């Protein structure tokens, strides 16, 4: 499971942000995750709830995960479609000349606290 390693990095980044923003008590970490990462959200929550006690300022924090659908844009016809399968072919014109525009991202959208 890669969720633990991902959360270690999330905590490293969030803790630096907490320190820079002068936040003593983090209440919420909002994480955006593209569906192509194949994250198991229950496992992420479990690891978060264990790891938050290891870092100063996160004892009361909750994790909110926002999942982004994978979306491609066709360079030939210009349509944008949600990927239903691991097939990067345009569902409108069948072109393989597509670009992934959403679905592989992972970032902390916000950190709330006081």
C-alpha cells in the first residue's frame, strides 16, 4: 500500500505550511487526489488518524479528500471527456491524439487551523 508513503509526504508539506502560516492547531487538511492514483480512501483515513499524533499541531486534524475524475482533451476535435476506462482514445472522434488534463494530480488544497 502506497497510502502510508503518500501521507508521510503530505504531513511533511502540511507541517511546513503550518509553521510558515503560524498555525498552532490544524483542524483540517484538504487533499485533492486524481482518480488515476488508485488511492483507497479508507486506508488514507486510517493512516492519517495514526500519523497525525506523531506531528505537533495535528492532533485535532481531520483529512478531507476530494477526488478528481480523469479527463482528457482531444487535440483533433477539441472535445473534453471523462475517461471511463484506461483508454486514452477520444470517445467522440476516436482519435488517439489526446492529452490528460485532470485525474493524475495530488496536492494539498488547503490547511485550516488556528
